C-alpha cells in the first residue's frame, strides 16, 4: 500500500528520546526551551512557544488577544474543523468566508466584503486565515486588510511550517502564528504545536496561560491568572529538534514530487476530469489535493485507488457544510468553492519517502479509474 502520509523520525531523535525517557525529565524543560529558540531562529521571529497541539496554539492566541463572548472572528470555509471550533470554544462566533478555487485559501475580496458589510451584534475582532496545505498565497494581503480595518491577524499555519510568501516566513506576518506538529505534518512530534509572535506582551500572556497561569519565582510558584495545561514534553521536543534542520530539504523534495504529479496529471485536467492545485513559490506542499469533476463520486474513486494499493483521503472540511456554525451571517451567505472542495477534493499520497515509480503508479491508476 502506498500510504497517504508517512512521518519520518530520524534515528538520532529516537536515541535522544530514549535518553530522555531514561532520565525521568519528561515534562516541559530544557529540550523544549532549546526547541523554542531554534524555531524562533528558523522563522526569524522574536518568540516561540511550543504547546501540546496546533489547536492549543490557536486557543492561546485567541485568549492572548482577549477574544471571547461578544466577539467574532473570520475563518475560511475550507479548513479542518479545529479552526472554527476553537473560536466557538472561546465564546466568540466563527464567521465564515469562502475560499479561492486555485489556492484553497480565503478569498481576500470576499474577506474584505465581509468586513465592510458586517452588521452583527458581535464586535469583529480578528481574521484567522488558514494557509491551506502550506500555500502562502495572500498572506501579505491579509495583513494589509487587517491593518486597514484595525483587526488582529492570527495565522492558522498548521500545515505551513517552512512556507514563505516572497521573503516573509509564514507565521511571522500575523500578530500571532500557529503551527501543528501532528503526524500528517512535515515536521511532527507525534502531537504538538507552536505559537510564534514578535509581540512581547502577547508572548508573555500566552506563556502564562500555557501552564496554569503560574510563574516560578525565588520563593516558589505564584499563580498570576487562570490558565490551562498546554505544555509539550521534553521527548516530543527532542523529535522536533532533530527534524527542524532537515525540514527545508524535505519541503524541496515535496515540491519536486508535486511537479511530477502536475506533469503526469495535466492531460486529465485538460480533459476537464480534474483540477490541479496551484503550487506557488514558497509553498511547503504539506498535502497534494486535486479536485475531481462533479461527474465522479469521490468515495468510489477512493475505493478504487485502495483496491490498486493506494491510500487517499479528502482534503479538509467545509465549515458551512458542517452546519455547526449557524450564525445569521453564515446562514445568509452563499458558499460555492468551500463545499465543492469538501465534496470533490481528493488528497493523493505525498511524503518524502515517495519515489518517481510510486507517483507514476498513483497517476496511472487514477487515470485508469477516471477514464474507465
């Protein structure tokens, strides 16, 4: 079976994890702090906080910005449900904006239209775009729009560590940037995530909230506020530290594989059977998702691929189609692209273990299925 995704854990990381497990120093400590420093350096940002998962990073970002009951945050229609879920968990409302068919990212024109026409009782506080599958397109435009309307910008960069738009690293443009280290991500720590920022005040607040609102001082522990337990472990950090120096090379490999996919699948696109993703400069290509023509049943295509020894999946969810965020602004809006991507998006295998023969088998099998 050619797997959809396959995490790579360097042998050096496995050895280091064994050392940490034997030491008994398992919780957040020196390994985590070193990982934070290395992440900050890699991204060219002042502060990095490692946390238990990507959703925790988003939660801390929202709380650090004092977003809660009576507020609203704009999110894209096409994303993993955690993006909108965590907004709602703060007591704020997730306001959905449709996405672009080529990049799968939030449509900037629709975003600005949503802001200009906003009439809800909640105070519009932030934009939370997702850099879907590592695509950095539109990031600087989101910053421009956030500045224009005096809104905070939280980057949901869960899939996008290592991506950049021109000369700017994803995660560093917003007031805060949030990453995931789930096994589907190029850099994984099993579970885990990180929050990054150049804002000293937001950093200190998020850091305090991450660990029960407590601060260790000369005379013991002092609790400064009500907080959470979103710490990463030392042995998880050791895995992340071992992978980080290899990340750019792995991203380059993924881009090479994406180019092979694009060349091989171009005839199917020309025949109108699929639509290919737009792989832009600086794309980290965490997932390679095509869009099937509406003449196909994705479930049947996935079943046929599996019978051919190929694992596949949907790409992400449509927030409007989930029917969980039924606020007036959302129910009165018309969503076209997000639902289409949700119903017809097909994620194909992509990871650094793949070779050209694997990709050829995948594309040839897919061609046989679609042309049958």
